[in-house]
């Protein structure tokens, strides 16, 4: 193809360099679309016959649609858009440019797409839609820059200058027009350079510089005469010169250019009067309407044929409706009964929904209340336990020891009570997830047994452990919840079996290639559970009797927690007990199998805590509570750790920018910026210093959230001193490495 597109580009100054065309050169016309378009452009450019140009372009469109040549349709719409633009039918031009863009964008960006964007931008500019025009000029510029078409970019710069001129941004517009004049190198864009001079003249006129305006306008007139002698540009130049000379009272020259302006205006008017003797646009629209009428007429005939058949169907339908009406009458009473029943059900449903919402609100209120109470109790409890620990470490008098031990016991009892209440609340919140972790059941039982050594010695209890030797694999399951269950059951068994025996038996009841089912039994020969209490023993705050509670203590929540955990692990717990003979709790859990125990090596990693680990280390404590400041600082100083205290997050951030520490203890709840926000900011400039959170909120609910802000570890208040020192040692040892 596309000899005809060269004509478009010549008239719009779109040939650059060595007259490179918008479209690729093709040696010959290879289909009728190209033929029709070439004739259309010839009539538009050479003969100024817009009637024939539109007719042949429409023929090209029809041919492309019939032959399904979608890639050719883009060319057709682009040519038709240019024709409507020249006829100042901007809405039709915009419609056709958009159609061509929709087709061109299906392939890689090329000259055609850039040219369509450029023309669409010009249409929006003339429609005074400045923002839209800027968008499409920018898209065209991007493609021209990608294709390295420097001269083509000057076309865009000219339009950008016009936009700035319309916005009264004369300095920016003048720079763009001057840039166009300085950078155009090909004669094919001579009209663009002429228009740039013309626009500079108009700007100077608007700025009140008539002599400078005349200088630019005379340059434009001279340059136009030496080139294509564009009559439209010449007409504009003559009009502006006429006004410019009039402004400086040179009426003879103003009259001279006025006569030339009238002469060229008459010639242009005569030309269009002769060339547009018929309205092709209206004719084409009429043809389209006629085609639509013919189509509607054919549809009407088809509907008439269908109508005859529909009459027969209607007769049969009437008969069928009559039969159905009789059936409807017989069903009417049943429907009436059903409606009344549904109405009653809806009312009951509304009542149930209200009750459900009340229950959910009560549950939410209770959860929020427990969380608040937990925080408010843990903070003073931390002070009680901390001060008690410090006093016990200072070699108190013999007469004071019993008081301090009682205080320590009361603090630990209250802490366990709070933890049990929060655990029950957490388990009832439906937010608990089951973990899948590979672990060694033998190691788990050994660790549990070791942790109960002191408790069994205090109660003079013999603890027996039996594990089925046929368990030859690691098992995959929730080790945390299983540990909680066993700890609660063993703890109860030891507590209620003083001077007796406690057994933990684990048996392999069934296994497949990938799974194994284990039977757990925790048995004792203690005081047992009365028969009348066995049904309610798993309820919250339930114990055998008031006397048992007073004798043995406890919250009555342990077995309730066990039952809920067992249900989460998809099992049920069973109870067998006889007063004064003992109690046995049993349950079965199915686990996935892990690696063979023979191929698994177990290496326990412990952190050695000694004086060298802590000595002369520097720790920053960020804590707003004065009592907690005193307790934590004393505990650090007992280990020869240097402690610096800051009571808010803002100062801590600024302090750490200029000071370094081996470790930071960060309270989560601080005035102003809280501990999590402060940690997140610190991590933007310090990613190495360990930051450990101190919080009075339940650890199970907040650990992952706190770690996500950049904290390394979480210690829950009130903290156990041994655990506190162990955590510190693990991170202070890492800083030494």
C-alpha cells in the first residue's frame, strides 16, 4: 500500500527526515481497501472534493468489514477522521479517530497509532477540552520518541504551545514555538514553522508589543510565500498584520493587508462553494438510515410469519391456562396455609436473630472486658512479683522469709488464675488455629516429666511413664495444645494424689502408611471424683466440692481448658473415677507421620546464663510506669547490666539515632507513640539492635503482631525472673558473636 498516506502526511507536515511516511512502504496496492482509500485521499487533497472522499472511504470501510480485514479498518477510520476534521465536524472526527485507536492498540505501537493520537488531541484542543488534548499529545509524543521521530515531535510541541497560549501562559508558549522554529530541519514541515511564527506574532499582539508582533508576522508571510503558500495560513497572517499596523496607526499598510485579506477570503469562499455543491455527509447519513429502514422492513415481514404461528400457540395456551387455573384453585387453600406458616417462621427467625445478636454482643463485651481486666491486673501484679523476687534475692531475715514466700505464692496463684481465664476466653473465640509441627513424642514426655520433678517431690508422688515402643516415627501435630492438655491433667493428678502414684501411658492403637493413632491415659490413685460431680467436672469454675477447693486450691478452669483443647484436636476426653481410689482421663488423637526416629537426631539448644554474659552490657529500658522502671532496672543491675531509662517512644527514637545499646526493652503501651510504632521507626535506621517487647496483654494473642513490627522477642508481664534472664542472655550472647 500506501502511497496515499504520503499525501496525508504532506498536508499535515508529517513527513520527516528523508520524507519517511507514516505507514510502511508497500510496492503495490494489494486489495480494494487500499484502492478506495487512495482515491479518497486524492479527492480530498488534490481536488478538494470532500463528497467523493467520504464516499470512497465508506466503500473502503464496507469492503474491509465484508472481508473481515480488521487491520485495514484502522486505516479507513483514520482517513475518515481526517476528512471530518477538515470539514470541522469535530464530533464525527473524534468518533473515527477513537475507532482507529481501538484497532491499532491491539498491536505494537507504530506510526499509525501515534498519528491517530495526534489528530485526536487536535480535535479535543479545538473543542476546548484542554486536559484531554494534553493526554493524547503526550501519548503521541511517547511513541514518536520511541520511534526516534524528532521532527514529528515538533508537531506535538506546536500543539502544546497552542494550549499554553490559550491558558495565557505566554512565556511557556513562546519557548515552545521558538523551539519548533529552531529544530525543524525538513522542508516538508515548512507550514509548521510558518504557524509557529504566526502564533509568536499573535502572542506579542496580546502582550501589547505590536512592533515585535509585526516582525514575527512578516517572517511568517515571507516563509509561507517561499514554500507551499498555504492559503489558510496566509489568510490568518494577513488578518493579523492588518490589525497590527492598525494598532500603530499605519493605516495605509493596514489597508494594504486588509485588501489582500479580502481577496484571498473571496477566493477560498468561491472554491468551497464550488467544491461542496452537495452535502456528502448528509447523503451518507441518509443512506445509512435508508439501509436501517430496509432492515426493519425485512424484520417486520419475518414477524408477520411468526404472528400466524403465535396465534395457534395462543389458542393452545388459553386451553392450558384454563386447566392450570383449575389446579390453582385446588392449591389455593394449601398456599394460604403455607403463607401463614412462613409468616410465623419469619417472626420466629427474627426473634432468634435478635437473641443471636445479643449473645454475640455479650460475648464480645466479655472478651473486651477480660482483655482490659487482664492488662489492668498484670501491671500491678508485675510490681508485686518483681518486688517480691528482689526482696528474696537480698537475703531477708528468717522472720521475713515466710511473709515473702506467701506473697510470692499469692502472686503466682493470681497470675495462673488470670492466664486460665484468658485461655478459656481465647478458646471460646473461634480464632484458634491448629498447627502442624513435627515432634518426637518421647522427647516431649521426657521434658514434661523433668518439669514436674519439683512438684512430685513436694507431694511425695511417684510419676510413672510408659510409651509404646512401636512408635518409630516423629509425629506431626499441634505440640503446643497437646502439651497444654498433658500438663493440666498431670498437674491435677499430682495435686490430688499426695503420697501416691501418677501414670502417663501412651499406646499405638492403629497406624497406616501415613497416619498413626495414639491412646493417652493420665491415671492416679488419689482422692477421685464424686459420682454426682463427674458430669459437670469439665465445666468452667467447677471442682469436686468447696472443701476440695479450700484444701487443694485451683481455679476450676483446668479441665474446662483440657476439654476444649481436645475438641479442637478432633477428639473427646473420657473420665473414669471412683472416690478414694483414683481417676483416669483418656483420649485418642490421630497424627500424621513424620520422619523415622532412627534418621532423626535430637540436639537440645540451651542458652548458658552466667555473669560474663551480662557484665557491662548496655540496655535501654523504654517504660512509662515508674514502678516497672524501678523493678526492671533493679533486675538488670543485679546482673551488672548498665540500664538507661526513657519513659516515651519519641525520645527513645531520637536517643537511639545517636547512641548504641546491646539490647532494648520496649514497653508496648507508651504515651504518645506506642512501642510498636516506635520499633517500626527505629528499624528504618537500626536493624541490628535486638528489641524485646514488654507487654501486659496475653502473649498468645499478640506475639505474631508484635514481631511483625520488627521486635525480636516478647516477654509477658509479670515475667518470671529466670525466663526474663534466659531471653536476655540469648540475645546478649548473639551480640557478642
